């Protein structure tokens, strides 16, 4: 993280230190989120940020924390600016830590400009609704829970589920349709283990995905305070690529649960009154300042799409973190522990998942004309099969009629052929839709009531064979 500018105020004494927070006497004219230098009595200088300002005191959070501090011999020097990230196209292919410093052995970025990591709010009147398809290569997303440029679509997971593998697969495979479109991935890892960090770094380098990606990695051993800056650094890089370089950028943030835990830890240090389950009452607003940086702007060619990944504590979707996230975002993709036990990868729960922007991103010129019909029919037939599966556990499969056994078998095929796919398998959206039609071919044609007759004649395998 590069900092520039002259010191404008200095010499403020520190009265109290607690963890990553220090409290000093009031500093006239200091700004909220302003960067300061904490000068320790031994001459060591640490960067910090003003997070609370009043007429009585100034509270500063120190990046890296302060283990021991001589209160009398230490001072605060203000820099008159906020935390900024140096940005340029040289960022592509690079890996940074949670403070924006290179950790890949390469040189520092030669900046085209320095951007405030808090970003600038998009004028609501300038927002353009999400309307274009992003292909992830994963059928259960591309076919049933479409990701659209400018959308905020979180992935809700649980401890032990393969969300990291899915994130890595999306990073490798994601692409935008059409020719001449510039696409980039920005990846932000928040409070992950060293093993997970090695997994992502090796995956990016081995597959060549790093060439079109920018990665910010904050490990669990790094100071908790850096978890607050990591997603903002990632989004600042994404905004530069989108609004200055006209690129379509997909931002993947994992794990937002670690971010919220850091937020709770800092709130506790500041002795704030807790809200639900000890989290600060402003957590909804704080998350919104991150997720709402996604979007498209009228007159701009680029876009920022955000896919935050979070692990639900105890698989509880009503926990404050997924609950508040769901209010801000436009749907969710939920992983299923039951599908995981069956050996299905990726174990995406079709019925719990939803993309509210899906209809805007599919259809002629975007995916294929039959996409919406295939989605509705596949969902309906799979739902009927899952219902019959539950009934069969009570009365036995032998008590079901021929039609019911057909739908029961179809539900198994949906999980084995449509939802399940290889971790290295990238499916075009057309392949995904064709798999749906293959599944329909095992059902009575008169049951395909949610598909237009013209599409049945054009895409149904039986009619294609007869036409040939």
C-alpha cells in the first residue's frame, strides 16, 4: 500500500492502547478514515487509520496491531489523506497481501493513479440494470441460477463444503459472451488458512488464470484489522479496471464470514453495544458499502460483478451474516450437505438457490432462445422427482406407479448428469441446455407443458433424430 502526502498535524499523545486500537487526545481537523503514522518511543513507525472522532478523543486502528507501546513516548502524526491503492494495468497477473503490497516476488506497482479504497458511490440515476450473461462453465449456475454482469450473487456454504474448489473453478472458467469483450477476475481472500492460500495461488499460477486476474490474499495469521481492508482493496482494483479500462470484472470474495468476525472483534475492542449474536448494529450498512460497489453505469462499457462467498455458522441460513447478505444481494447460491454426502460436485442446492437477475441475462442473443423454458421445465420435473423420493421412503418405491418411477429416476439423473460435473470440466451454456433436453427425452412429451411446442420440435432429441 503506497502512501503519499505531507504530514499536516503531529504530536498527539496516546492515552490508551488495546489490541489494534489506540486512543489519543482529540486531534483538531482530523478526518474520519484519515491515515496516520503511529510513532513509537523506540522510533518504529506503524500506519493506522482514524476510525472514531470526537471532541474528547481520537481512536486509531493500527495495521499490524501494537503488542507493546510506551504511552508517554509515542505520538500520532496525521497524513491528511485516506488509505489509497496504487492502480495500473500492471496489476493484472499480480498477487498482493491484505494491505496491497506485492507478495509474489515482483516489483511494486508503478501507479497510473492512487484510488481511495472506500470507493465512490455510484449515482443511482446513473445505474444501468444488469442485463448480460457471465458464463461460469458450471451447469447448475449457468442453467438454473445465472450470473449477470453487474449483479451481486453470493455463495452460501458451510464448514467442510467445497466452496474453495468452486471458487477456483469459477476463476479458471468464467467468461463473457461475445467477441472483443475484455474480461478480468479480481480475487480477494479474507482470513483464509495458509493451506487455502497456497491452494489458490498454485491454482492461479498452474492454470494460467493469473494472467487475467488480480489477487489480494489475507491469511488467518495476518492481523485481523487487515481483513477490513482486503475486500475494499479488491473492489478498488475492480473499479479501476471497469471504469477506467472498460473491462468486465468479476470479483470473488472469500470468506466474508471472516470479514464479519473481524468487524465484531473491532466493535468489541471499541466497547460498542452489540446487536444480534454480538455483531455490531451497523454490520448491514457496512456490508452494503462493499456489495453495492457492484453494478453497471450508463455510458460506461465496463461492469463490476460481485460473488461473495461465506460459510454459514452451523449451516444456519438465518444467522446474521447470510441473513443480512441476502437482503443486500440479488439472490444466492446455496451448497447442499446432502448432495455432498452423495458425492455430487458441485453440491449446489437448486431449490435453495436463486438468481433474481436471471431473466435479464438469458434468451436470444445472450444465451439461447429456449433457456427460460428449459429452466422452468427442469426445475419442475426435478422438484416432482425429489417429492416422490421422499414419498418412496415412507411407502416404498414398489408402491409407486410407472410414471412416478420415471420421475424418481429423472431426479437421480438430474443430480448425476446435470448438477454433477468434473472439477476441470467447463461446459458451454449450450451444452448445459442440451443436457437438459437429454433429460427431457426420458419423460413423456405430453408432460413438457412448460416448453413451447416450437422449441420441442427444434431441440427435443426425438425430433432431431427424426429430422435427420
